[in-house]
């Protein structure tokens, strides 16, 4: 079952009009997620068991990033807004929002009568405290990079929060839907850090019952959740199986109901197994090859293009992704993003690549080390494949695998040739300002293209939709011209659930889940 | 055996632990990454890393960090896990009991099975029984745990066999039958190599003893074979078996690392791998010390048992 | 020697070791394919005419990978053990011959290092040195040295009091002569036996490190790494796991059997 998603952001005018319709939506849809079969009524009750293979090391929503941590905090916390399966921001704790005419000031109105799990009521002070914490460098918050345009957050009254921005930014409701920008109580933020890590206190549909990071985390229904009628489940258990073989064995034997992340190699087997349903979603997730502009040999764009032509992208999709993905053409935006342009195909032509290398002054080819961290393993696999494919073109690549922390400490953002791995962002601006602008949060390729920076800055504050489209088209053309990264494919997000589990879905952003709308039909 | 000997042994155990703790500390200081890097991962900017490292106390000079840690240990304060933000004592303590339940089960099963096997092999030396047991022993010792574990998982667990659970853990006090069903495969994997060692050792010792003059004399005296074995051969063969068992405990402590990883058993082995990956120094220190102490004490214990079994040994 | 040949286990071990030695020496020369070359149309196949042992997830020929990997896997085990034998013997023989307080200090140090279980010690060192074949080999040799030192020391100690040594002393031979001509030739026996058996442990630890991702790194053809990478494809082609797994077992068994047979042959006191 493939779902493909288009139109990632609302047009600006819709955003600014403030979603008066949102209140109605909230009551009816409530769940920006799933569509279950029309004639099935959800049954209440039951315990959902989810199998995962990476440890839930922390519940600190500000800086966690583990694949199994996201579903946990998605159940425990709520944000101002939440990304739906339609990729638009939907009301979550904010029941509506409005902005001034040039999108520099946003007011979010909070739902009344929302309480945290410990009973304290939600007020705008909590929202203010949360966003101040996100912007505090000492906290190491992941959402900080998407909120750099926020100058001030203030509580106008008990249930209204005002964001004042340094530039015009129509996508603020998308930015505050960031999975790590969930609302924490001011009291918790002022308290000891250990409580943030181990005793999460949120406003989400589930609350924490027990947390043993080496084994199992158990969440139970929050009876005071602000949306009536959900969640359906009594409890959710997240079970850790560090070994992939044991994990899938437990799922297939029926011991577990959901397999959070399915490996490409297993997908077919899990899909065909009786009682099991595998699910895949096209996503803009990618592995990329980083080549620094400010060091030889990649300072010459011909060398970059030569390597780009020495990679057989379709084969990578077939062999490494087992077909569960799509070949990409070095554009950082996958087809799902708004404003994406068509990128020209890049053929696998090692003869032409060899010629380009000779033109650039390397007639005997290039000998170079390619660094790949071992987490996730796909980095090393792609590196090995690239090594083989690029050999006929004259690239003599030596793959250097290493533990993840050695890579982070010594090579990330420093080395001139390594494999990186990034998930999808909500908007093109999100992708560009994360990696490609000169002042991007995790900039690592030394592209430093002033023209690109200017286009992105202008597009951010452009009210007119078609002008924006034009600007983003130019930005992408620059990317395709200079090849800051080689992006060989986009990887689908894969998950699986057993018969009897209704409503289990996955979002291409892979950080959003709608577990409050999951129900069990066991008979 | 003198009290002086016991005291000296205990003292040397302590000395060894101090050396080990310092060595582990030195090792982790040399590592390229640190816990702050691992916690923030790819979301880290320079200033965030420095800030978090400051909070975790990682920027202080090494000797200050070591002595503060050592001082705390003496007050039974094992510090906080850098990665998990939980007290080390709690995290390691839970893991310790889980590993202990697995290790003890493996050891007990092994002793119950391997010693009789070794005796059988010695008694029927040269026969098909001996050959069979010998073959089992050799194959058993030749397979690394991850191969054995994988084979057991494929053939006996999960969807293929469906008989036994494919990894996971239930505490014995939560549900004893649950515990037993989950412990069978990991304990079996661990036990296989140990069984082979011990059976072989018992067999060879027993054969030597059976051929000795001393046993010949007992037989000539007209004693029944069963009495000969029980009262004369067995006690003398067991002493070396105890020595092998204590050596194997060292092997066991290494084996649990891989077995716990594969079978999702939340013990010290799994925790150690996680701590090493994340440069969680307090946890690495605690686990290493704990395992070294267990090993050293078990060696001491087995020396005492040997002394009890064999009157010729005098300390 | 005739003792040895009569021992069937020893013969079996010798045969296995010969096969292994041939693979190590000539493997890369007779391998039919480049072990790293992809054959993407025949991924995860079982044995066939083109690929006698089948192919892996990238379509690489398993037989070729096995033959190339023999060097990394076996050389790792033999190399690490040899280093530990040389270093350990030096330390142990010195302690045994010199005696006195130097001996006590050395013994204390060895006891300290022996207190940490093997795999744990290796893991700590490898974490410090970084992952990789060379680092892993160094780690294993460091971990094995105390054990070898112990063995050589006790070997020397037991020989010191033998008649032929006492006779040499009575004859007035120099210490150097005694060590070189009397002690070492007789002490070597147990050291070699222990060393041979240790090789099988070294191979297994090396494979385990490869499995944990802390030893050989991709795209190395080390057998433990092959098993680790292949596990998730196990259900699609059991050959990817079985082939390297069995190879490890065969190699370890060969060294074990051979070492045991050596022990039985060397030790005159052992009853047949």
C-alpha cells in the first residue's frame, strides 16, 4: 500500500486567514491522521505492543532524536499545532491562530481547560517557557534551528500567545509543529533536568506508567485528554529488541502487534506473512554524499559531476532499498515537497565521467577516502556500492567505516568526503536552512553561495505564492547546477502492524504518529 | 587454611579492582567522542556541545574527575548515568540481577548436565558414547555464541518453530513459567560452550584418576565398582572441574555480552555495549568493576572449594 | 610422533588445519571472482554452477569472499596469539628464571590483568583504540599475554628443578647456556600447546568483534563480519549465514583438535 503525498505547505493566504474552520475541524476530525474504513466503529480497550530496536534513552522532548523516542513523546506531549497526513498543520493545543498582514506577528489561541498529566492547567505561560527553552543554546533543543526567526514569545492573556518574528514567515504554524517543539509545563522546565528525561509530564493522549529503557516502556490512557472519545487503547507498550532478528521473530509470532521500523531486507517476508500487514510511504528521507567545496578535489564542479555520473541510482534502489524507494537526482527536495521542480535525469555513464575527470586535471583518476559512520548501517552499504560503481570511472575509493561517535567527533562537518543521513523536513525552507544556506544549522559542504542565500531569504518573506514558486525554482536550479550533495535515492518509510490493529499509519516525516486513533479488533 | 591467606587474597582483589578502575578511566579519557557528543548527536552545534559537556562535568581535568568519582564510590555513590540521567546504582543494579538470573541458570544447568556427561565418557572410554560426547564437546567449543544463538533463534523460536519466545525477558518474580520459557534459549547458548569445556575436563581428569594406582588398589580390595567411583574417583576428579568452572565464569561473563544483545535480555552485557557506544563513563566503570569483582571473588571461592575437596592443598 | 598419529582427533585436526592453511595461502589466487564485485542480477542465490557457494545480498560470490576472508580471519587469530606468545613468554620466562621480588611484582601485575574477563578486556581496549582489524588484533594480544606469561612461567619453574638442569648447573654452565639449551627447549612444549588452543579462541573473539561491529569493518571479508551483515538476509538465503559461520567453526575446531592432540603427545604422563 503506497501513499504518496503532495503539496506540503498551505499557500500563504490560507495560513494567514487563521483557520477559523479549524475549530470545527478539531471537533469532527480530531485526528489529522487516519481514515479507517467507513463502516467500522472503533472499539475501546486493549493494549498495543510495539516492537522497536533502538533504546528509548530519554523522554526529554527538547533534544531527543531516537527513532523509538518519537512515538513515545507523540503520545505523551502535544504541540501548538500538529502535522496531519495531508501535511498541513492542524490545531493541537492551539485551537486557532491568526497573523498580521505581513506575517511578522502571530497570535495562537489555546484551548481552554487543558491539563497536564499531573493535573496542572495549561496556560500561555507554559508555552512561553517552552519556546524560551527551545531558544536557549544551553538546552541543546533540536527545534531551535527552525525557529530562528522568532524574536519574542509572550503571553497576551491566559490563553493567548503572541509570536513576534524578525522577518516575515508565513510558515510559522508549520515550524511550531516540529516534533521536538511540544509544550512542556513551566514548572517542569524550572525543575531538575532528570525529571524532563525520566518523568515526562505532558498534555498528550497517554501518560507514562513505567519506563525501563533497557526493556519496556508502558503508557496508559490519559482520561483527561482534551479530545473527547480518544484514545481508544487502554495502554501502549514499547518493547526493546536490540537484535533485528529477534525483533522480527517476536512480531511474526504474534507476540508484538506493531513493528515500528521494518528493515528493507525483511519487508517482503513481513508483508507476506499471515496476519501481518506491511506499510510503506514514499518519503524524502535520504543518504547523501558530502563533498566539500573548499578542498581538493571537489572544489572543481566537474569532479562533483563526474562522481554524480558514476553512481547507478536505480541499482542502489534495487539492491540496497530492495526497491522500497525512488532514485533521486541530487535535488534535496523529493517530489512531495511544495514548489519542487523536475530535475533532469543523471545517467550512469562512467566513460563520460572519466572524461570529465581528465578535463578537470585528473587523467589517472582520483584516490580518496570515503568516511561512513556505522549508524545507521545503510551509510556503509551505500558507500561500498558507490565504491564499486565508481571504479570504472577512475575513482579509487577507500571506504572507512567507523563508530558513530568517532564520526561525529572527527569528521562530521569537518571531513571533505563522507556519507550523511537526513530525514525529511516539512517545507523547502526547512530543508534549505537546515543544510544548504551559508548559515544553515548543520551546514557541512562549504557551498557558501550568496545567490542561494539571498533567494531563500527572499522567499521566506514573500507573500505572493507564484513569486515564491519562482524563487524556489531558481534555488533548486542552483542546487542542480553546483551539486552540493549527491543524493542517490529517497528512502520509503516502512512499518508493519498485525491484523486486528486498526489505524496504524506512518507519516513520511517519520516523526509523527496518531496512536490515539489506533484501536484493536481482536476476535 | 589460614586467615592470613584469606586476608591477603581479599586485599589483592581490592588492589586489582583499583588498578582496573584507573585503567578504565584512562581508556575512556582517550576516546575521541564523549557523552555530550553522543547525547546531542547530529543536532549539536559547538556551543550546545560545550554547554552540555559543562553540565555533565566533562570539561574538568581528568584527575579531578577520577578522584571525585573514586571518592563517591567509597561512599557508595556511583554517580549518574550520563546518557540515561538515572542513578548508576539503579541502572546497573537492575541489570546485574537480570544477568545473574541468566548466568546462574546457565551455570547450574551446565553443571548438572556436563559433570555426568564427563563421568560417562570416562567410564566408557573409547566407546561410541565417549566418541559421541567428544564430538559434541568439540563442536560445542568451536561455535562462537552469535552463531549458536542465531541457529537456535532460527530453528527453535519465533515463527519458524514457534515453540519458544524469540528473545525478551520476564523477571522470575513476575512470572516463573514466563521466566523459564524466556531463559531457555539464552542459557542454552551460553551453556553449550561451557558444557563442552567442563565435560572434557571431567572426562580427562576422571580417566587419569581411574587409571591411577590408588583406584587399582581400591578395586583389588574388592570394593564394588560403584563405591570405588563414588567414594574414591569422584572427589579427586572434581577438584580440577571446580577450577575449570571458575575459569569458565570468566568466559561466561564475556559470553553474556553477545547473548544478551541477541536475545534482548536486559542485563549487564547489553548495558555495557550501550554504555561503550555512548561513552557513558560512570556506567562503563561500574560494570567493569562489578564484573572484575565477580570474577575475582569466584576465583577465590573456587580456590576455597578446591581446598575443601582436596586435603593435599594447603594454604 | 607415532603417538600423535594414532590419535584420531589429532589427525582430524591436522586435516582441517591443512585445508585452512591452503585457503589462507592460496585462497585469493584460486578465488573465481573479485570478492567485492557486485553481480546484482543473482543476489541471495543458493549454490549454482556459476557460484558454488551462492551469493550474498549484493550479489558477491560467497566462495570468493570466503577464500579472501580466510586470511583476515585466520591471520588475525594466529597473529594475535603469536604476539601474545612472544610477549608472554618473554615476561614469563624472565619471571621464572630471575625469581625474587621481580618475579613477585610481575605476578601481581599479571594477576591484575587476568582479573578482567577476556572479552570484556578486549572490548575496552578496542573501544579505546577504535574499531578495525589491526586494533582488534592488538587488543586480543594484550588480553592474551598475561595468560601466556603465566603458563611459560610455571613451565620454567617446573623445569628449573629437573635433573638435567641441575646437572648443567653442577657442570658450571653459564646461565645463558642453561636458559637457551636446557630450559627453553623443554618449556616450549606447553607453550605451543596452549598457543595452538588459544588461536581458536582468538579466531572466535575476532569473529565476535566483527559481529559487534568493533573489529573488521565493511567491506572486509572477515568471516565474523560476514555473519553479522548476513543475519538479516538469513530467511531469504540461509547460505549467507551458514557458509561463514561453518567456516569459523571448522577453523576453531581444527586448531582445538590439533592443540589437544599436541598436548597428549607432549605430555608423557598422560595415560593412553
